[in-house]
C-alpha cells in the first residue's frame, strides 16, 4: 500500500471517532514492566488511530529498542539526534521530533540504542527524574510561541522495566495506561508497578493517576481469557476499557512493514479494536 492510499484508508476508517475537544493536553505513559504484553503495539496503534481522526498526537519513544519508532516509520539508527540527547545532553525536544510519514498530525520523538546507557548516565545528573518533564514543558511553550496547534495527546512508550527512564516518563505524564495480556499470570508484577506509581505520586508527581487499563491478546475461544478479563475488571472496574484487543496476525505483521495496523490494514479486527479503544480514550476528556 502506498503512502497516499494508506493515509486515505486510515482517515476513512477513523472518521467514526468523534473529535472531542480535549480541555488540555493529555500525557499518557504506557507502562508495564512485564514484557510481551503489547505495550509498544498499544502505544503506536492508539496514537495512529487518534491522529488519523484529526487529533494532534506526539509519541515519545523512551525504550532503547526503539520499536515504536520502527512501527511509525521513523529512522532511529545510532548517531541521529533522539530522546537520548534530550535527556542527557539537554537538546530541545523540537530538534529531535519527526513527522510520521503515513499519518498526518502524528509526531514522533525517536529512541536510539544510545538510550541503553542512559539509565547509568542519568544517575549523575541534576534533577535526574525531572528531565523529560522539563523537556516536554519547554516543547509545549515552544509550540505556543510558534503558533502551532496545541497537542491533544502525548504517549510515552516505556521500556519493560522500572528504572530511571520509566521514572522520567511517570514524572512527565498525568496518566498511566497499563496494557494487560489476557493470559496466565496476567496480574503478575502489577502490584509492584502500582507500588512504584504510588511512590511517584507521593514524592515526584502528585497528579499521576492510573486512568486506563487495556486488555490485550484476547482469545475468545478460551475460558482462560474470559476469566482473566473478569478478574482484571473486578480489580479495576473504573479503569478497564470495554474494548479488548484480540490476538491478530495483522497487528503482529504491521511493524515489519514499518506501519501501525491502522495504516497496514485498517479494516482488520485488530485495527478495529484499537480504533474502538482510541474512541473510548478520547471520550475520557477528564481524569
């Protein structure tokens, strides 16, 4: 699919998402220290769905693997200016941000492998937990001064750990979005994540809330998936979205083509599920 037809298809499908005015920029950190839960996939596809629906969206890739950057078609080889330079070298965020080639209104601050060493380098820096927050605040001011439209959503894609990179994301955000896979041990490690969030709330960012939980990798053919979904909804009745993300070949294939599933196959079950989840998130105009 060429770039023009990808944009047209994505915009056609996302036309069903109502464009609700967000009273202020929504900053969401997508986090779960358990790997393989669909964290980056969720970041990329929610951001793509919302941007294609007309929202102004920024994705900040703070994971050294740079998978979100790859999936959104952004070059992130070693040596290019990236989130690493923002955190370690005080480079302004606007100098590393690039537009997603497939979707209008979608910007990306890419990650490079240099971020792998940032955990150690951050330890020696002043205000080490606040560096992303300050960079984001400066970028918001820059956009206002340049007459650029206010961002509606900022998604920060975290590494599967609870180190200083993730702490920076928590301090910069107002909301935490937690993807949970509908599999055995789904809630494993979640209590530690919630404890860490409480520590951030107490010491660094009192405004942070767990606003959204998204059930991923749902297989409706199994009793286990239904049981896990029921258990998570029981624990977090207010936060869990009604939409669930099914296991989907299309969702898995899309990153290898450097695309979100929204542009890769907008009519697939995976894309439609992420569109429904994006619509729910957009409807949460206050948290």
